C-alpha cells in the first residue's frame, strides 16, 4: 500500500488484495459523499458498473450503509437472513463489510461478496478490517499530499503572476500573461477576465484563455445578466459544480463546445475584482473535475488573482494620473519658464533681462515709438520682434530695414517710395517701406547711420503720420508704429550735430537698453543649452552636452560679440564636433582670443618663501639663490620641497595664463592631462 502515490491506484490495490485474501468472486470500495450523505462506488470487481452508479446507497441503508453509519465491521454468511441486505446481484450469498476509519471518522467501506454461503471467517473479517483502516489512513495521507501539491502549485503560479504584474505597466499585457500563466501552470481549461466598461455600461471580456478573437468579441454582459453579471452585481465569489446544467449559464461565447468529452463534469469558478467599495469586473475559470479536485482551493486562488488584477488596475490608474499630472506640471512649468525666462525668441533670467521683459510687455500694446540701444549682437532685432508680435498689430505687416546697409541716395526711395520717372532708373511706381508697413510696424535698424536730410523726413512721418514719395506732390496718411535700434550713442551724436535732437526725442519715447552678455553671465548656460539643442537638431548630430572645462571657458570669456558671437561659436563647434561631448578643443577660437593675464600679476599660493624643515632660515625661491644654511635645513627633504614648490608655482602660472583650461595647461607644461590632475591633487593646488 505504501508503494503507490496514486489514490485511485491505492483503492484498486486494496480491493484486489482483499478479494484475493478472502477468495471471493466480487467486491466494491465505496467512499462517503458527505454533501449528499451517500456511498459512492469508486472501484469494483465482478460488479455491473452501471448498476453501481445508479444505485446510490444512503448512509445507514443496507449492510454497507449500516457499517458506514456505525463504523463497525459486519460479516453475513447468509444474506437472506439479514433484514438490512439490499440485493444488488442475485448470485450473492455472503457479504463482508469493513469500514475505513481515519481518526474516528468513517471515510468509506470495503464490501466483499461471495456466491457461496459461509464464505467468510472471523479471521478474514479481522484482516480486512485492519487492511481497511490502514488503507484509509494511507488514502487520507495521499489526499493531503495531493492537496499540498495543489496548493504549492497554486502558490508558485501566484508568484509567477506577481512577477508578470511587476514587470510591465501595459495592462493588456498583464491580463494576457495572467491567463496564459493560469492555463499553463494549473491546467485550467478556459478562463477570462471581464471588466466593466463605464462608457458602454457593459461588462466586456478583456483577456481570455482558449478563446478566439471572435468569441472574445461576443463576451459582453449586462450587470446582473448570467453568472458573470450576477457575481459582478453581488460582489461575491461563487462555485458552479456543473455549469452545463446551471440555469444562469448563458454560454454566450460557446465555452461548452470546447468541453466535448464531458461538459456535465465542468465546473465554473467566479471571483469578483474588487477595489475598495467598487466592483471592477469578474475573473472566471473553468475546471474539468476529477475525484480529488479541490474546488475551494481553486476559488481561493482565483480570489487572490482577482486581488492582483485589482492592484494592477489601481497602479495603472495611478500611473495614468501621474502622467497627466506630470504633463500638467510640464505645461505649467513651460508657461512659467516662458514668462520668467523667455519673451518671444529672447532668453534670459538675469535681473536686467527680467526688467527688460517687463518693459516689453508694458510697451508692446501701445502706439509709442521705441528706441532700442545696446552693443552689436545683443538681440535688438529680436526685441523688436517681441514688441510687434505681442502687440495688437501682430497680425499686420512687420517691415524691417537696415539704414546702414543701403546707400544714402537709395534709402529715401526704400523708405518712402517713388513715382515713375522721378529719377533715372525709376521706370515704375514703387511703394516704400512705410507704405508697406501701414497698420503695422516698421523696424529701423542702425538709425544712427541715417543721413540728416532723411532724418527730417522721418521726423515728419512721426509728427504728421504721413509720407510723401519721391516725385509725388501728394502726401499719404499712414498708420505705422516705429521701432528704431542703434549701437551708437545717440546723445553723443546729437551733441556732435550728427543726429537731429528733435528726432531723437521723438524716437526716444520708450528706451530699451539691451545688456551685453558679459553683464549677464548667469544667462550664458541657458543660451548655451538653447543653441546646442537647436544646432544639434539642425545638423542631425547626437551631441549630449558641453564638458565642465569647456563650460568654464565659455563662462570666463568676455564675449565682445555678445549673444550673436555665442550662437556662432556653438554652431561652429556643433558642426565640427566629432565626439558626443563638446570640450575645450571644440572652442579653439575662443582660446586664442582669451585675454592673457600679465605675468607680473600671477599669484602663487606659497608666495616666494618656504620655511625650511628646521624652521631656522626661510627659503627665497623667487631669487633662485639658496645659501648653505638654507640647504642644510632641508636635510632629507631638499629635492621634495624645492621641486614641489617649483612645480606648484609653474602649474598655477599656467592655469592662470590659460584661464584654467586643463588641456592647454597640460600641453604648455609638456605633460598629459591625467598627470596634470594628479599633480594638482598631490600639491593641493586650488583653482
């Protein structure tokens, strides 16, 4: 009996041995079905199987039923004289029944039959009783082992499902993987995850095992409809032992067609997917039962799976909400950054830039003339753009003209237009820039270069709001806002009689001064990143950033060409770069233009004096002369102290000379970069 691990094989072995020991013709082994209080014949010899299946002996009914109810063995050598006997087979003359008892509980009986009278002896009854009890214990143990194996497999499956859930945030992938894992690990025949769709107000299959896409599409239910709908509505799990005969089973997707062998032996387990006080859906599993299937354990497992699905949905909702929140925050941050650091195409966070942005916002929607001053390359044209495109005239023309780029004899025609034949080469009428800019804005760049005669005509436009084309005798009204820009000192030009004072005061209604880049160093990193991103994209490069040393170099440079020069430098570096990080070599032009510090101003951290080891006489390394007394004081450390001091002073000089650009410093000293870094660390050089 201990040689088998199969409960069914054990029962057959017991029955065969008992029949052999007693030398009888037939027998059966029955287990108690506690739910129905009947004896269920699980195996037999010499008996009609159909009759046995149809004959369900109740506990206490017949010789076998009495033994099951009392727990006492019974020997009847003449069944005709026993009032409890129920005839199952006509030839039977004698019967022996021994209960299978485990821990004082009867779990079944062994019934042996003979066609002979007085076929059994008390010794046989005793042997069969002992065998029955031992077999009952072993059978119970095997059932426990089977149950533990099932639970172990369930636990392993839950671990696999947990791994799946934690490995991805794709909800559809999670659901599909759960169904595949359940089918593969537990051999569940079919199953599905059904979720409530709020938009459709329907329960819909979102993942399934063993169903085609067409069948899945059919899987929709109203709340309360069918078994799935009722479980969703009640929020309670359920076991349907024989789903084929259940009145609420709709078989809408054709599940039963997959169970052709015995659809009546198919059970359905349903567990609601709960989230706090809300039911999200239902998870279903179909199982083909055998004698030892523990449906309760499977339902417990399914409820844990439902909980995992609920957590997965919750996590997904949190992730989606977090994404939305991050998206909202990004939009808000971009708006804040745009308001704080950017106006139009202008970038800056320096206090001077913020004040300028504020002034632009205030002046943008007025009709006032604006004079933009500042060094070349500071972005005067961009400021003009920002003023126009943030004004009520933004949909109207914005005309630009560089007064210094057009010869004086042609500038008047460009500004005010001319009539056909008014001068040699005037073959047609031509509209001037002011007429083209009517209802919009005109930007006069380098206004300080305009001829005095033209200045008087421009003054007329500002005063009278009208223009007169060359060769015309009729003035024309225009509605034009004037924005002028210059890098010259107009006040000085006025003092020198090179610029009309009345025009200056007309233009200088609102003055905006653009600060040079050297006065807003904190904006350089913003501009660097902006131009790097722009030209990396334009040139289809994969440059990830600028090295610390190169950034330090760009921050220390004076930028005489201001933002325009910085933009050109970054663009050139991006175009010529061969690495993913821009370093000092990519800004060689900047290095060559850096202002060198005069040799006399170089500071040395240890000055020119070093104390000797004895402290008796200081060393004057600056003079290059050392006395015997000084050298004697360096006993044992002379080479170390003198050489270290020389190296330290030399490195510090080179660092100052080349603006702390280590690549250039190393090249100047004739050592490699790693050696330089090591020396700086060893000599404790601060920079």
